[in-house]
C-alpha cells in the first residue's frame, strides 16, 4: 500500500546530490555544468559554504544585451540567502515553502544542518501517487489565461523585457506567415548564454511544435503529457484556439489543496489516537529501549527517573546505578560553570539545547558525546521533565582532529604546512600593520639535499628533515613560526625589532646546521642557504614577502651556499632576468641561436697554430649577449646541458668537415664537455656517432673536461675516456689546479693535455709562489710526456716567461681573441700556414 502523502517526508523524495560551483565561476561554465548533470539549479560556494543559488528561472534577470554575458561571475547573478528544509520535514511543508516564496528549489539539510541534497517542485509531483489527487480534477480554471503572445519578428531583448516586467515564466510567439505558434520559457533563455544574440527574433528561439491539451482534460492527463515530453508548460486550447498555459506550479497548487484535506483527516485520526494513549506510551517505551542512542529522562529537580539500555552500553552505568542520582554522576570536570549556565539558559528560552559535551564513563574514561536535551511540559499538569538523547562521537572527533592535522600540518615533521603558514602570515601582517611592527620572512633551503636522498635513500632523507626541523626550532623564540613548505624547503616567520635580529637568527641557524648529522650510522654534513625579506621594507603582502625571501635564498645559493642573504631590489631584477633567460633557453637551443667562436692556440717554439678551441656563445635577440657563466649553469639546472653538449659536438663535426673541404690544417678542434654528459656514460657513443656521421678521424677532435667530472663516478669516467682514446680522440684536463686536483688522475686516466688555469697565468711572472706552481705544473707535464697549455696569456712578460719554462702551447688575447667563423678563416689565411705540426 503506498505511503499516504500526508506522512511523506522530504527524505522520501529528495535528490541526494548537490551540484555546486565556486562563486567566481563564469556564467557560461555554470550553464555547461548544469547541462552536463541535467539539472535546473546549481548552488554557489564561498570557501566551501553554500552562499547562493542560481536556477534556470534566474535567466529572466540577465541583461542579454551585455556582450560579456558569458564571462559574468555567478556571484553577481545568484539568489541569496538559500532557502533550506530539513530531511525530516513533511512534503506539505516543502509545498507551502515553494508557494510562499515563489521558488522551485530548496536546499535539503540533515540534522546537523549540513547540506545533503536538493528538492524541487518536480520531485514532489514526480514522487507521489497523483491519481488520488488529480485524476478527477479538470484543468478548467487552473491554467494561466492572460498569457503574453508576441509576433514572430519581435526582437528577443524586447520579449525578455516584457517577460521580466510582467513576471511571466513563458511567452507565446505567433508566426502569422506560417500560422503557427511557438513557446519561449525561462529554460530556453539558457541558449542565449551559449550563443549571445539578443538582437535575433523570438521565432528563432521559440520551441515548436507546441505541446497542447484540451481544457476539458484532467490535471492528471496534463501531468502525464508533461512527464512523457519532459516539459513544464502545456498550451491549453479548445475548438476556438489557444486559451492559456498550464504550468507545473498549477499542479502543486492543487496538491496543496489536497494536503489540507488530508490534514483534516489527520486531526480526526489524532482524536482517535488519544483514546489509545496507554498503548502509545507502551510503544514509546519500546522505541526508547530499542534506540541506539543513549536516553536519560529526569525530573525538573535533576533526579534521573529513566534510562534505556543504550545508556548502559555507552556509559557503563546500569539502571539501578543511576535512578535517583543526578546527571552530575557523568561529569568529567572539563567544563567551566559558565558552560552549564548557557545550557540551562537555552533550555529556559528555547526549550532545547544541543551540542558537544565531554563526560566520563563508569570506568573513568572520558568521551565526547553529541547531546540533545529537550524540555517537556506534561499536558495534564505543570510538571516538567527533561529528556537527554546522546551518542558517542569520540571516534568522529578523533577523525576530525586527524583531518585538521593533515590539512594544516606537515605529516613528516609535524610543522605547520603552507596553508597554515599563509594563515599565520596574513594575521601577523594585519597585526604588524596596526602596531607598526617589523616582521621577517626567511626561506631555508638545504644544500645538495638531493645527493643525500640519492645516496642514502629517502628514509635517511626523511630523518634528516626531521633533525633539521628540530635544530631550527631550537633557535626560534616564543611566537615565531617554522613551517615546511615541501621537499627540503622551510620558512620562518618572526617578529623583529631591527634587521640585526634577522642576521643573528640566520647565523645561529647556520651554526646549528653546520654540525654533522648522524644518519643510519653515517655522519653527514648538511648546510643550508637562507634568504630573508623584511616587512614593511621588502613587501606589504604575503605574496611579495615570500617571493622576495625566495629570491634572496636563491641568491645565497648563487654566491656559494651555506650562507645568508637579505633581499635587495637588485635581486628582483636579477631574478626576472634569470626567468626570462630560462624561458628563452629552450627556444634558443631548438632554433639555433647559439654560435661557436674559435680561439687558436700557438706553439711557442714554431709560432704556428697548433689547435683551436671552440667556444660557445649566445646572442639572444631580446636579452642581448649572454655570458656562458650565466647560461651554462642554467642549462644544468634545466636538465638541458647534455642536449647543449650534443649541439656543440654536432657543430664541431660540421666545422671540421668544412676545414677539410677548404684545406685548413689547423690541428685538433677542442670542445668543452659537461661532467653530467660523462657521468651518464653516453659521451663515447655520442662522439662515435658524430665521427661516423661526418666521416671524420678521431685524432682531429679534442675533448676538454674539468677535474670535477671524475669525482662522482671515477670508474664510469675511466671507462668512457678509454673508449674515446680507442677512437683516437685527445683528452685535455681543463682548469688544472683549481678543482679537486689529484695527481693519481694523471696516471690512471688517458689524459693527453693539461691546461693551466687562467687564475695562475694572470699572476706570472711577478708573484712569488704562483710562478713556482706554474713552473712545477710545466715540469710535471713534461716529465709525464703530456702536452701543456697556458690559458689566458695576455702580456708579453707572460709569453716570455712561459717560453723559458718550456711550456709548449699558449692560448689567450696575446695571440688571438675568440673569433667568429668568418674572422677565423681570415686569421688563418693571414697567418699563411699551409701545414701545421701536430
């Protein structure tokens, strides 16, 4: 037997799905979302709370002459506040609310006032036994007779204006030429959001043919037609033509009338039920006993007179333990007197109190319960009893606390995360603005943390992050905030009196971090780079301060790591320049914007050219000439250094081929190769592919590497260099004496040439000690049968000193500057060197 409509509740028919969007969502995206989910209403969110609703009916309020209509943010068009109804309320309450407020949708909320669904007029009509109400009720006068009819050539914006002025949900459009009617509803106006064109005619938008019904038909017949054709409006006609329009709201009005009739029956039933009060009381007690919620009933003086079995299960107290006692037996002592004063005040004013309370079980355990206390006045006397209904929500509270912990704190270190830090920074800025205080924001980034992660594993890296967090916390003052933003990046917020306090904090932090860490029995050093920005000098808002602190931190890394830098405006310019360079680098590499310059080397004995070094240059059309000292580290950071090596290697092959064609015999062409390329184990195969591609012998190529190339993987480097040696490729050790100089490399690796670094050559022959180092390097190279080249020779005194030492080759401005390809060819011809001793 179907449930009588007078007993049906909202929970029986509502849709348990709430479609929502941000208040900043564009109108076009809102309509697309509604169409995708086939709904006629959407709720609007502000910070995860519902603040408004927008429905198809709201289209009538839009200005369709606005060319920017698609990009209007929904909050400017939504209706607010949102009307809501409880799950437990009757459908009759919903129908009355629809009628009183002239709305089509209500937000459904549960007992905790949280949104859980939506109910519409259509839901009420669709989910009830309409035969009983509507089968024998004719349409007759239930429809709207004075419907607006406009000609087919009427412009849409005029029709919409008339609908708005007359509060019409629908208009009819008559095409005299076709002798046909069409209809435009509020839903049809949605099409204008997809394709704005308010200057088009009504006939272009009108839906047709019309769904019609005779005025003699029943309302139930009308509903069936609506249901079958998925429409909410029917044109009512007779033999003479159109009489008006019937809407879904007309059906609801009729249902309301039926509800009143049902309610009269309910009142009669209630009178009969009073005669059976004893039986109902028995049933009520059974329900109380069966309830999973704890229930306790007390007299007005607080004496407990009844509890249910769930009370015993939740508290551990049996019925005989508490009858005659007061609820104080459950008190945990965690609530102040004022808490109970407010509770009793609410009971006196409203007759109900609801909220969380912490109580104590019989075994001493405390728990959190959701408690509802109802004040009940007995009808036959002035006696008052109180019914307390509660459930244990301890697990739910623990879960909520866990969610908060995950939402606002870093899971690894327990420090505030980015979200909580930003909240605290915003509040601190507001307070500092009011009191004219200074704040410091400091970025702390560990140096070479990736190397520790890669070598010792991620678990060791996690332990290091925890230890770093503890050490930095030991330096903090009360009220300072340390947060972890992610990875190995930390940030500090602190109030300061002057800049010296920031410097002092940074020095203390660096000193703390300089002490070695013990990780899985291994002693590990982990330094940090720190950058700071000061409020109000370096920024007035969170975003600016964080950006400037980050720029200062990266400046610390640029100057050598394990250091501290205060933000300076010039850093911002450098950061922007670097950002522009990063965005241009990939494009430059793919579009051949790089160029090779050539610097010849001179044999001191024969004065002839003996080899050429290819030097990479970048002249960007926007940024101008960019130094290799800038773009080479950038290529390493972007992971493009090997790709850049391959570009140079290919260009070197093309250049050597050109030399062969033009009869240039200038010796070997030297190119610089990155340590990354060597450590990847692909250098020898890259060189072999280039030599094969251009059909070149290996002896015409020289590879220059720095000493740091061998540090990370000596065995891998050794294998690669021997492979190159087998091809006949010469190997030069560049910048000798400035890196991790280990003489064992000279005997274990197939090195052919030593290049003395320019920093040594610049100080000879005048500086004692430095000249002796150069002399020792030349002597050692000669004794090991290695070629030796002095880089950066710019003076005649340097030239003659090196000649006396027995240095074989020089390279520098004294002999020749780096040249473009055309300049190099001219230089070679000028030197008139038909043959060169190699």
